[in-house]
């Protein structure tokens, strides 16, 4: 579609390289060619845009074969406008001066013309062809017939149309017919598959039989070789036992000789050890005697020293105790003399003083008394007796 813009009452058209533009004004052709660009007035201009590129037209239609079977044909026709002036004269390719869109549907008219023409030739060739031949060689026959028919069609050049190529993609029967046609082939393929399966099974059975025979022969050969192996093992065992016995005898002799040598060496070693032990015991006994003698002498000296020390200590203690007893006796004697003098000076008679002294000595020899309870009448009587010159 052409690109049209507006500027102050004028229109500017810019066409594509694949679009042929024809510009008429007052019946006069002013511009003619592809990819044009020019200014025009919308009220006085008549513009046609004819596409000159190759276009694909896909078509699908139904046809009937010679044996009255319905088939569908899928084809594609490639065409182009070879003479844009003739095409613009035969079909309405005029465009709107404001929008650039086609006023009519020229491409649909061309598609209808090509489809009907191709369908006519395809129906003609399929109507004289059976279904099996149509499915086998119908694609080529239909393509050649359609291409030849479109090339010989006088209306296409008169419209400025040139057919570039014709392709037939498929020619299919109805689904039920197609399934029916597939059945024999399927059955044949299935039969071939079954035959191949049976042959494969037969080959497998034959191979299994061959394998079984080979296994049986292998087992027989293995049994024979195992028998030979058992015999050889027995021979080897006997030979090994004889050699082992000889080796054991040699080893026993060597072991006996070794034990004899070991016994002699052990006896000699024991004798040397006994002698060394006896000498060591003698030395130890002599050393122990010397040590015991020295210990006895030291112990006697220590005992004498301890006895002398104890005796000196006892003498010193006796002297100290005697001195202390003498001093204590003297002190007591002086204390008693002073006590007597005090009582005498106080006028206390000798009998009372002796009784007091006796009570004092008795108190010293009595056991310890924690507390004594003295009644007032007893205390009064004692004080009366101790006080001289007062009546009792």
C-alpha cells in the first residue's frame, strides 16, 4: 500500500519498489512506473497501484476419480503481474487518494481466476484417472496438467498475469478410503513381520540347539579333562606326600641335631650361671656378714651412748626435783611459821590454831568441791567459836 501524506491541500505519494504506480489526470497518464514519489491533488488525480512482486496462492479443492472416489488436492500457484497497465485496465487497482488503500479487491479476483482455472484442469485429469493411479502418479500428472492449462489459458495474458510455478503438495483420499487402502499394505507388512519373526525364531531355535550341542560337547570334554585332572591331582598328591615325608625326615633330623646342640649349650650356660650365682652368693654373704658386724657395732655404741645420756638426764632430773622439793618445803615451812605468828599475834590460842591447821591439811587432801551451801546459823556458830572473849 502506498504511503500518502497531506501538505496544504496537496497530497504526496511514495510508492514501494514492488508496486507499479499509474497516475492519470484528466485522462492523461502523468506518472508510470514502480517506486515513484510525487505530489498530486486529490480532486483531479486517478491513481492505480499494481503489485509486481511474486505472490503465492494456496488452494485446496476436492475432485472425483474415474472410480468415483473423492480426493482432496493441495496445491500452490506462484504468479506475478507481468503487464501492470493491462492489469490496471482489466481489474480495479485504483487507490484512495487520502488513505492509499485499494478501492476494490483486485487480488481476490486474481485468486479466484487462478483457483478456478487450476481446479478445472485438475478435475479434468483426475476424472479420467482411477484412485490407485491418482494416488501413485496423480501429483505429477495434476501438476503438469495445471501448469500446462494455466500457461495455455488466454485470459491470464489478457489480464497481464504470468504464472511462475505450480506445486502440488498432496493428493489425499477420504479417511475411510485411505484406511482401507492402507489395510492390504499393513497386512502385507504384518505378514512380512510375522514371517521375519518366525524365521528369527527358527534361527534362534537352531542357534539354541547348536549352543546346547556345543554346551553338551563342552561338558563331555570338561568331564574328561576333569577325570584327567583328578588322576593328575592324585599323582601330584602322592608325589607331594612322598616329598613332604622326605622333607619332614630331613627337618626332623635337623631339628633333633638343633635340639641336642641347644641342650648342650643350655647345660653349659646353666653351669656357668650356677657358678656365677654361687660366687655371687658367697660374695653377698661375706658382704652381709661385714655389714651385720658393722651394724652391731654401731648399734652397741648407740645403745651405750643412749644409756649414758638417759643416766645423766635422770641424775639431772633427780637433782632438779630434790632442789624443787627442798625449796617448796622451805617455802611451806616459812608460810606456816608466818601463819602461826599471825595467829599468835592475833591472840588465838594454840588449840584453835592447830584445829585450823588440821582443817587446812584436811582441805588439801579432800576432793574438789564445786559449791558449798552454809546456813546462817552454822556460820554464826563458827564465827562465835573463832572469836575469843565473846560468849558462845
